[in-house]
């Protein structure tokens, strides 16, 4: 039986992205769910690129925390976006890497010639969270639903009923296999790699300063669509300082006296959405769009965090695998977009790549990957200042990287995102 013939990969153009301002939970978007944020974001992208009524090959969206009614989120958001209703929609999820994965998924289809254009993105809310009944109460309600008579329905609900059954269940915030939060895991990493509190606070202050400067020079004018009266990320604190951050108490390790992660050097719980338009060069030309940059490659990796590896260290594994395939070194990039789940997580990653022991014994390399110039990392701020709606961060980062390369007139960007579950998603963007 003959094998399936796959066409050679073709370039995938990043035409641009849009996001709504990211907002701290229970503020501007407290009553807006994932669908509402996704519709606003996709609608703004449709408006910006004149896509009204057009049929694209795919819209891939995702959310980490979503209601069961959002099961078809990608398609429902597409139907309300202004695109042709003939445009398919898919819903995906890989924790904090979700929208980088939706972009990769769409890009791979374009690269193989299966589609000509598509959108990848994501949204998340920690305000409008799904709160469900406990298992016992759910079982009662299902039994009542199955019952034939009114009497049997009442009996199914009330027989042996206890008030404790009314206690709701909230979305999980800890790793199911360890019972520890992401912050707890990152505290372990900070201790293992000897990351100081001062260095974390300095990284956080720098992120706010760089994001504020980017806003002031108008960098985000065409990247952000105002929503609910908000025009910029409301997490941003341009007047923050090391002195202010030094007054904060540890947020996770509160008892050992060695805790270094605080509310300021960790990302806050955030609501928001973002999306990116991708296309073949032919489609871009035919529709009058100039590519900002191209998605060259991507890689996903995982670490065994249950048995001692750092939960957020998977990008340290994914990056060298991707570099080897492309014949590149860690220094062959003009800008680096490293998602700041925590300042400590970024600093652990950088230190690991400089470690001869780690690179030799964990990554199987002959020498350390080496040092990255800090002046090339997160030049317009990142998650510590923008906030981090889990499934929206990847698309934010790709749009930001592509625009920076377009401003420079060329170059190469490394994108790195760590995720819950001990995974990492990384990519190369070029112009």
C-alpha cells in the first residue's frame, strides 16, 4: 500500500495580532466570560485586516479555565466574529502554552498546503470560573432526572440528604499529581538554582518599566483593542520600585523564612484574550497584506516534575532540541521573548542554560548553551507587567515578537513558554 505523499513545507507568514487589554481578575472583565472576550478579540482582528465575510481555513482558540457550555468555544467565537460562517473553528488547550499551540496548529496546516490562512489565539478568565456541585449532589440530581414520577424525583433528592453536600467544587489551582501550586513548585526551583529575592524583584520592576515605555512610544497602538472602557493592561505599575517590592511578604513559602516569590515577582490572576492572523505568502499577497515575520519552527517538551525536576523547566529541554534541528546556537537571536510566569522561573531557565552540569547531564550536550544578553530579553515587557491570562499569553508573545522584528527591519526571535503539567512550548520567529 503506497504511503501518503506530503508536500514540502512552505513559509508561514505572521500578518499581525490583536488583543484586548489584560485585566486583573474581578475588575473590568469580571462579568465577561471566555466567549465574550474571544468574540471582541477576533472581531477586532477581522476589522483590522478587513476580513469581514471572508472564509479562512481555520480559527483555533482555546481556554484553560472554561465552563462546560464553552465546549465549542473556537467555533462559537468564529460565528460571532464577522468572518464567514463557513470558517471552521476548533478549541484546544495546553495550559499556559495554549495559544502558542493554536498558532502552531494553524501554521502547520498552512505549511503543508492544507489551508491558506487562519487564526490562532486564546482567552482565559479567573473571574468567571466554573463552580460545580460536589459529586454526591451531582449524583442526586442525575438520579432525580432519571426518575419517572414526581415522588421518586423528590425521594432521590431528599433521601439521606446532608447540608455538607451543598459545598461547591472550584477549579483546581494545584498540580493533581503533587498537590502543590505552580508557585510552590517555582519556590522549589528558586531554592535549587539559588535565585535571590533581589534578582527576582529587579526582573519584575524592569518588566513594568519596559512595558510602560512601550506604551508611551505607541508600540501597542495597533496591537490592543480597547474593551469595557479599558485601553491598557490594568496590571501595569509604571511607578513600581525595588523599595516598594521589598516590603512584600512571600506569597507561597510563608513559614521557612527562605521564601522569595511574592505577589509582585509572580504573575497575577488575569482575564484577557489575544489572536494572531497567519497565512501563506500567496494568500497574503492576494489580500494586500505585508507579512511582519515568519514562524520558522516550534518544539514541545516535558519534564518529570513528579520525581524531582522543576515544574517549569521544560523550555530548557525544548529549546536545544529546536536549535539543533535548525543549526542554530542560543546566541543566534536578536530578541528573546521568555514568558514570565514568575521572575524566578525566567532566571532559573537562564541559569540552567549556562550550567555545564545541567547541559551535559540533563540535556546531553557537550557544552553549556551559554549566556543570553539580558538587554535582548522581553524588550517591551512581559507577563509580570501585562498579566497572564493562561491561554492568551502565547498569541500575545507571537504578535509582540513579530512586530518587533518588523520594526527592526529583520532578525530572529526565540519564543519560550513554560506550562502547567511540566511542559514547555517554544518557537522561532524570523523576518
